[in-house]
C-alpha cells in the first residue's frame, strides 16, 4: 500500500480546508444570497431583488424584510426606527431596537398620549367657552321686552272710599260690639229712608 508521509498529509488537509473556506465564501457571495443571511433591512431588500422573483414573490419577500428589521439604515451611519403611532423617528443602534430603546420609545409614546389628552381637553374647553360667548352675544342682540314697571315696596295702594269705610267699621266692630250695633242700626235706617224716597218719586 501507498503511505503518505506526515508532511504530505498535513499539506492535503490544509488544501482541503482552504478550498472549503473558498467554496463557502463563493457560495455566500454569489450563489447563497439568501435574505435570511441579511444583516439589515436594506441588505435584505438587495438580496430579495437579486433573486429575480415574480412581482408577488418579490412583494412577499420585501414584506418579510420589513417584518424582520424594524430599523432603516441612515446615510450618516446608524439606524432609525419609525413609530407610526407617534408619527416620529427614533435613532437606534442596530437594525432592530434593543430592549432599552423600546422602553425609551414606549415612554415617549406615553408622553405623546398625555399631550394628546391635554390638547383634546383644551380644545373642548375652548369650544365650550366659545359657545357661551356666542350665546351671550345672541342674547345681547335680542330685542328688549316690555319695560318693567317699578313699584316701590311698602307703599299701600289707594283703596276706594266705600271699601275703606267698610274696613273701618269692621275693625271697630271687632273692638267694641256696641259701636258695631249702633253702626248697623244707623246704616239700616239710612237705607230705609233712601228706599222710601225712591218709591215716592
């Protein structure tokens, strides 16, 4: 049998290892441009577009890239994350926000919601005040009604003379029964003479 020396065997192992590394590099660079191996969103998009897919497959691949990577590469380096709830961008370190960055974004969102709540309350208050002012202005434009008659308080209204006399008699009758009896008697006599003079005429 043929035996290789120790130097030849090591030399063959080195050549095999180098060829495997070169083959892996070539596969990754040219043949294995898989989107799963992408380092960020932009790299993923380039890999999906390089595969020559149909329009439907391309759309699915691009949405897969968006689902895997939340951040977008900035021109000056680093990444930015767009939070559609706040309609605002945040600077992040990598292609996806870290746990600390997510906490900071959530804190900003809580502040954003509080500002929105204050703005809504302020707008409602301003509308209410505007409605009150409009109502006051409409009341000021309304025509004046009938003039008010001012009557001083505590002043007795004039009473007809006959009613006043009857009240006085009633008061006296209540105080002294004899005066009342005499008054009734004199009134009856006057009425009798008055009726007899009417019958004569």
